[in-house]
C-alpha cells in the first residue's frame, strides 16, 4: 500500500476501514471468514503473514471460481479480473469510464494467467461471462484481442477484498506490478524521476477514512470507499496515453482525496497551468489580432470567471463541484462538441463564446470539421500532446533536483522547495509555442 503518514500498518488501517465501513454486503459468496481461518492456520505453520490483497467487483462469486478452476488457477483468474477492476476503480467518473480504459491486451493478461492463460480467458468469456472481447490492431501480421470487464454483470462502485493464499498467485501479482513500473520507468529518465517521487508518497489514512465516513451522498461515498481501499491494497497505476499524459496514483485518485497525500511526510504543493486547454486553443489563430489578444487576456485574468460573467450564469467558482459542472458544460458546448449545425449555435456557453470570440469559434468549428469533435478527436489530442510535452520539458529540466516531481496532466506536484523552480520551468516550456501561461501554485496537502 501507499505508506501511511501515521505509521500505521496495513493490518491496523484495514481494521479501522472495516470498523467504519462494515462489510455487511460481503455475503456467503465472499469467503472472507474461510480465508481468515485458513490464513491463521497457515501463519501458525510458517510464522509468516501474507498481505497480498486484491480487490474484486462485488458480483464476482469467488467460491464458484475456486470450485470451477481449483484454488491455484482460480486465484490466477481472480488476478485477471482484479487487474481490470483496479484500473477502473480510481477514475474520477466511475459510471462513465467503462470503455477502453478498462481494456487489457492479451500480453498483459498472459503475465498473470501463465500457462493456462487461454483456459482462464475462455472461462471468463463463456462460463462466468465476466469478460468481453474486442478486436485489437494487428500485431506483426496477426490478429490479437483486447479484453475488458462485462459491464452488464459488474458494478464498479462496489467491491470485495480477497487475500491470495497460493504462492504462485502472490508471485504473479508481485511480478506483474514490478514489470508495470519497470516498463513505465524505461520510457525515459524523467519517468524514473516521477516513479521515484511516487515511491516516497505518504497518505493520511486516519484523516481520509474520517472524511469519507462523513460523506452523505451514497454513490459518492461508495466511490471514495473503493478508492481508499484500493490504496490500501497497493495496486498502483503506471500508464501513459498516446498523447504522453502520465497516469500515476495522484492522477487516478479522486481530487478530494489527493489532499491526504504528502511526500516523505512533507506537505505537497501543486503548480497548475490555469485554463490550459482553453489557452492552447489560441494556437488556432493564424496570426496576432485584436481578438486573440482579448482571448489571451481573458485566459490570463481567469477564463472561467470571464465565461461566467459574460454568460450571466450564477456559479460559485469557489465550490469545486459547481466549478467542475460549469467547466464540463463549457468543454462540451465549445471545445469538444460537434461542429455548429444547420440550426445554429445552441447552449448558453456556446452562444457566449461565439459572441465574444467569433473568429476563434470559426477556427474551432473548421478544426472539428477536419479532425472530428469530442475528446477522442485529432484536435483535442493535439492540444493534450502540447500540454504533455510542456510538462515533460519542465520535469526534464528539473529531474536532478532533490524534491519530488509528479505530473497531474497539466500540473506538477512538488514540495515547497520546488515551487519556484517548477513555475519557472513550466513558463519556459510554453515559450516555443509563444504562450505565456497563467501559473497558480497552491498547497495540496490538507491541514499543512
């Protein structure tokens, strides 16, 4: 697990977790009692304590898996399911993130499935119907497949805990985690810097569990419970998308839980490029003009404030939930919606943007026509690539510094010691694009 800020052992953290969030949902199909008894007997024999915990969707009936495949192969199968499940649990919007992000290539699964990989996949597809298959691109002339969880039979907001009991499954999990981190680090020396920084993170489980237990909204509470237990289980994310954006634990954990992280027990700070995506769309202007200066001025002074005031919409930008909802609508209506149709512009923010920045509105619509709309389009991916490249260059300049550097898309988490350097490096990284970003530094760790 991520190291505890309070020096609590995993066992103690789990005890407090179970006290606050009693596992009454874990019924007979979840053999927790059996495993605990078996684990205790095994500990008496070898005087060792196993802490190889994996998390599974609540609807996975583990006793049926073990009965069908035997304990060794069954736990290999459960590792495959857990691999998918864990990667999806920590996404910000669980209900909407059921697509490619949860898919895994057969090569990844083979590392967990071992010699009986094909049999395990077929059982998941045919017998239990926990998995589904979709074609993947050709690799060396052969058709391969990607697999994902069947969302019709899996609820991503609820989970059960499973403690591995076989040596082969424990070794497979450790090996897979080590290989994922090694693959990530091997990309470039800056990823070694990021990974080294992540390894020294600490998490205040006491405060986090108290915070989550006080959440009244049931769906949000379940999501946060799942996220915290995933941190305890210790299945960390090491990934990078095609645009070069990094996905480590600080990215995957919900925003309101990030405040409980620190680094070597030092408070974390975050240096953020304010309104990064709107700013990057200024690159669509073919030359300098009055409107471009007006647009960049709005970015510099506060783009979300400008859009709120210009549209006349009531929104408390100090409320993260209200601000997030407004930003999502602006992105949908302006930057990543379908291009303007025959009936003209719809949506209050789209109309406001078109009125205030008619030239840029036209350039954006022309780009949508060429590249396609939405966040999967070439236009948005280009913007994300520029953003990731700038962050990459900033960390590259600072990789030998003693303080941590961890990316959160267009932001970098560090300690107080590194704030000034990060701000300077980020500003310099955007200069080749003739952009002067508005940089904001703020304390991330709560109560520091």
